[in-house]
C-alpha cells in the first residue's frame, strides 16, 4: 500500500538505453504482463471454443456478471490509494441490495427515492468508517471488518432470514436490464465511473494527494495536505460505490436475501490487488483494476465453458493473484539488485 513507491517498477528512459528489443520487452513485462496475459487468454479461448467464447452472448454474460465486482473493486481501491483497506465493500452490498427492495415493497417509496436513500446510507457508512480510522485511530482493517459485520447483522435482522420479495416498478428493473448498443447498460455505468476515476486519480490534485498519503502520511501532512479530510472522503466514495453496486444487484436479482453478497468480497479485493501489479505495478490504479477484474472474468468464463466445477472460480482467483504478485515482487528485487 505504499502507493508512490510503485513508480520504481516502471522502466525509465535511462534504463532502456542500450537494451536490445528483447531486453526492453522483458523490462516492460512486469508492467504490462497481466494485459498480455489477458489478450493471450482471450485468443486461446476463442480458438479452443469458437462457437461459445467469442460471441456477443458471452460478452453480455461477462459484463452482466462482473460489472458489480468491478464496481466493488474500484470502490475498494480508493481507500487503498490512501494506504487503507475497506472490507465493507463485501458486507455492505448485502444490506444495500436488501434495502433497495424493502424500502419500495414495505415503505412504499418510489424507486428513485429508494435509490437515493441507499446511496446516502452508503456514503454515511463510508463517512463513519473514515471517522473510525482517522479520528478514533482504529486500524482500517479492524474498523471496516467491525462495521461490515454490523451491516451484515442488520441485514439478517431486517430480513429475519427470509427473502425480501415484491412487485417492483419497471423503472427499477431497467437499471440493470436495459441494453445499449446490444450490451448491458451496467457496462456503460462501469465505463463512465472508470473514466471519471482515472481522470481524478491520475490528473487532479485529489489523486496526487491520495497517493501521497498512501506513500507517507506524515510527509503528506508536513507538506500541507489535509490528510484526514482526504482519507474520510476516500471512504465516503468507497461506500457510495458499494451502495451503487447493491442497487444494481437488487435490480438484477429482483429479490433481497442476506445470503447473497458476501461472495463478492474476495473477488473485489483480488481485482483491486491485481490492479496494483499491472500498468503501474505496486500502486493501485484504475486501469490496472479493470484489467485485473477482466482477466479473472475471461479466465473463469473460459474454464467454466470447458466444464470446470464450482470450485474453479476461487481457485483461479487465488492462483492468479499469487502469480501476479510474484511477478511484481521479482521485478522489484531484480531492479534493486541492478541499482546496487
């Protein structure tokens, strides 16, 4: 999570002088290794499964299934940029997708009001996490684990262990079922949020401040950065994205139940951690996070079409994460040896 140290893995012009094309390619491998692997997997599965993998139907299925995980990964990476971790991305989505339905079926709220209420609650929980971490000085892992467990308990209490069902308006269903240019609209939500976050984190002072805090909070404070405000803001943004993911999940499932949602925690964190091993290795970044989620989606989709069992997905998630971190770690050690 020492965000700014990541740039040490990116080859500089001075390092590339005098290298052969092959040596240059090897030097760039740690930076773009996952991107190359993703392209390779797409090509491999397209050749091996020409009738099912390179089809519009499969693209739709991947976008529909993984857009929620991608949103959660983007939400998780915002506090990571500031050197914190937010585990409520996995627990919060349980409560938010339930409330998105129950506020309409039990309280009679119009769906736009229900959506706005859930987004505000998500932002409030993010604010609470930020206060616990920055004001109460509780470690972010412990604080968000505790908050997330409370949210999960509230979801169990609210549902009583039963499903929340009811007739919902078409406008709410359209949040996830609409197609634009033949693709699920959830993919366009993800595209818009990705572009906005990429611009903010890479080209604005907000992004630079978050990465500076993640690299060395004390140094950031001495340089006049209001670290408390930015860390709390990072958690608020994470909570809001988690609430949005919950709303999309509710629109997709059309029922709310406390047993749904926790399975998103590990893939979301894996996607964010994988993102820190590519494009800008060692530093969480937006494009890397999307690549991380994409490579998981492509690999799992291809393996499942070969008849892979239910345990394939967690196995692939774990193995891919270990390989990616191993490549980045090797590059860091190799560069350190060259400097010495």
